[in-house]
């Protein structure tokens, strides 16, 4: 073949129990013109051995092994090694439909698209959920805003022209291991790229099994990761509509933390205090802002009591 159409980047850390399901679902694709760039991020189990066995059996598989550095550095290593016209990511504990690459690549060619967004299926304990990703608009600024809360920021349901990473100098932030893919997608959407949508779910996002996965450990990630995302994405917030969605996003994350049953943010006051002006300027309800600012003043009151407290304070 003169050129590779698609590079599938598979990142893996201690994935020996799941990686075969992922790899088998990719290697049985109806589409043949692709490569798999499998990145082993310092696994201490048999992940690397399994990947090397696949590479020995199928020349479409190439394996990269690197010291453990987290999901962002693993994804970047995959992008750097890819040679396909388009790229898509797959995580080691997930799997895909057999016609994913055929359908998404065909869609990209038909519409000369830089990015194809598809639906996905979330597998949760005891149930599966079809997640529609139909955008309200395919215009870049609108999509940028929708990525804050409405659309999933994953790279696993998005086929992306590899040239865009180089043309716009879009790279993963090495220290960002939470929302790192959302950051990259939004970095690309801050440019005038051509985006299209395919109303089918090809990717099965399995949240039910591997709690130690490189991408499935959200609750243990410190709030500093959220702040890193805020700081990096703010560079692209250059219009009134983007500011509106950005401020609402910050307020929503702040509210998520203070309303969670489990304490995820022991340094809440210091962390979100840096963004209090933007929270105040958000479109959040007065009640939710009140709850956030109670927490910013280190007053952690059960939310069910907030209404009575607010009524007394406002008399």
C-alpha cells in the first residue's frame, strides 16, 4: 500500500486482562488499510508481552514501550509514531464494532472532513447506555462550547486528520492526565477545521471492569488536574460565547466537588478561590452559586439545609 489510511493508537497500562479483547476487535475490522500503534506505558504485568505477540503475528501492529508517564504522554507517543492519514484512539479495556474504521474513514472522505464524530456505547455495571453525540451545530466555535458539558471529549469516538496536529501544533500537555483528550479536541476546535457527524455508535466504552486502567481512575485524580485544564483551555477562550460556556463549566465542576458524597477536594477553598470571579460571572443559579461560595468560605453545609440557611441570611 502506498499510504496508511488510519492509525489506531492503543494505550495500555497493566491491561493483561483486557488488551486481547481490544486488539481482536481492531484486527477483525472489515477495513484493511490501517496500522495499530500500541503504546505500553510502563506496565508491570504481561501487557507488553501480549502486544509483542500481536506484532509478531500481524505486521499492521507496531509496539512502543516507554517508562510509565501517564495517559497524556502515552497518547502523544502514539501520535508521534503514527503515519496514517487519519488517527483514532482506543483504550485497552474497550472494544469496537467491526466496521468502525470502514464507516468512519468513508465518511471522512465523502465530506473532506478533518474530524468525524460518532456516537458511542457506555458499558456500566448491569447496563449499557447508547450515548448520542449529535452536535447542535458543526461550526467550530459552537462545537468548542459544546465540548464543555454537552459532548464527550474523548478521542476514541473521533477520527481526526493527522495533519491537523502538525499544522496547528496541537500536542498533549504531559502533566495533564485528566481531560487530556478533551483538551486536545478543543485545541483543534479552536481552529477552523471541517467537522462532520456520523449517527452510529462504534466504540464500546467499558466503565464496568478495569478500575486501574490508565484512563479510568477519575476519582483519585487531585483537583490540581482540573485547575491545569482550566488554565490551559483558557488560552482558547477568545469570544463572549466561549467565555459564557467556560465560566459555566468552572462553576459546574466546583459544584460537582462540593456536592459530592465523597470528599474529592480537600483544598477546595484554595483551588476554586482562584476562579471565584469567573464563578460569580457564570450563568449558574443563585442557589448553586450560594452553595459554592459557602464552600469557598470553608462552610461545608449539607445541601438539603441550604434553603433554610439562605432564607435566614437574607431576612
